[in-house]
C-alpha cells in the first residue's frame, strides 16, 4: 500500500509541475480565461461535492465523542500553526519577500487535509474514526475561521486581499465550498456505494479538479507578473522555510500528544490531522480571498508544503506501522514470561 501511495503522490506532483509550467508558457487570457473561470467554478463544486459524498455519517458519530482529541487537533490547526507563521515573520519576511510571506501566513491558517490525513492515520494504525471526524470538521470550520484569522494576521498587508468585505468573502466561500459539500453528503445514501466501488475514478476526478483550479489561478498570476515578483533565491528559501515549519510542527505536535497522555492510536491521529494543510481547500479559497496578482505567490508555499508533508508523512506512517508491529511481537513474549 505504501508503494502505491507514494507512486500516486509522485505522479500527481509531476503533473502539478507540468500544469504550473503550462500556465507560465500558455496562460489563459481573454475569452479563454473567462471559459476557464466558469470551468473552475464547476470543478470546485464537483470537488467538494465528492468530499461530502465520501464522508461517512457513521464514522462521524463514532469519532465525534472524543472531544479532548478534537480540541488538541483544533488548537494545533487554527491556533499554534498560525501563531508560528506570525512569530517567524522577522525571519521569513526578509528571506522570502512580502508576497511569499503572505503565502506562508495563508498556509498556516488553512484547515487540515481530509483524504491524506485519514489515509496516513489508517496506514499507521491510528484512530481512523476520530481522524475522519477531525479532518472533516476542520474543513467545515475552516470556511469561517480561515478568513477571520487571515484578516487578523494580515491587517498590515491588506493590499493582497481582493477588497471584498470579510462577510462577503465568507459568503462566497460558503456558496463555492460548503453548499456542494453538504449536497454531496446528503447524496451519500444514493451514490455512496458507487463511490466506494470506484475509488480510483473518484480520486482522479478529485485531483483533476485541483489541477484545473491551479492552472486558472496561475494563469492570472503569470499575466499579472508572477515570475517578476518571485526570484530563484526566494524559491530556495521558501523550500527551506516549509521544511523547517513542518519539522517544528511534527516534533512539537508529537511531544504535546505524549505529554497530554494520549494513547498511541490517538497520538497518530493528532500528528497526522494536526500537522497537515489542505490544498484542496486552500486553492479555491485563495481565489476568493486574494486579488489575481497576489494569488500565484500565495499558492506557491501551499503547493511546496503540501508535497513535503506528503513525503515526510509517508515515511512517518511507515515508521509508526513498523514500531507498532515490533511492540506487538514483543508483548506476547512478555506475557509468556510473566
């Protein structure tokens, strides 16, 4: 399973790079840009319709009672992660420049992933029902909390935002993301069995929607002068910043879970749900919150962090699995000796 998971992510990453390259060389403009905007809106609706349809109500009920675990994940996702981005401003701003630093801040306020967080939790033998509940709740709550946190943290950098009021932004996000999500979940009794039997097709549609949104967003930014704003040195420092940010979160996240006395399964859930950020939510939400000129630099940190988190968490999940299997083999021997 791990080899298949890595292959999927590697292939998607290569396609994502190809899409960004295509947007750089052949950006959509004129009537083509209008067409892609409409197509992107439909893709976003389809993306979150599928996310809602994949969500099992039984899993929500099974995992929702673990309030202490969900509280820790919520604090890491929407409190500690954003504070880290804000505290690191004196270091990151001179290295990255303002456009990319705004992207780092946006990255830190996003909700966690759903699909990959649950997948890694399952591979590592964590608390999967709780992971389903926590990841899904994070996506829904993020519709309101992400714009509020962004407005607060970027109060001095409002030129990057698209100028609409906060309530208008939340309303647009709700229409584009939340309503299709709810509609998909309500349709799960009708289409859920079909989706479970066609997971490869559903995943392909899911990823194709993200790629389409990325192409449209980067086309707008390239026309607005993206690569005149971001140079090679800034990109290199951005990769370093994303690696350091993820390392800090993973180390402190694991330490806090153990310090608070969570068992191994819950620790795994906290680590994978509290350290990941969603590109599926972040890309379309950026189109609502940021101006066309700012959206490219805003998405670059998210795209880089997303790939790094997938690679690191794949290795971490395998480590949890091996160590858990080793503990299971030692336990019978200890019981026999007793």
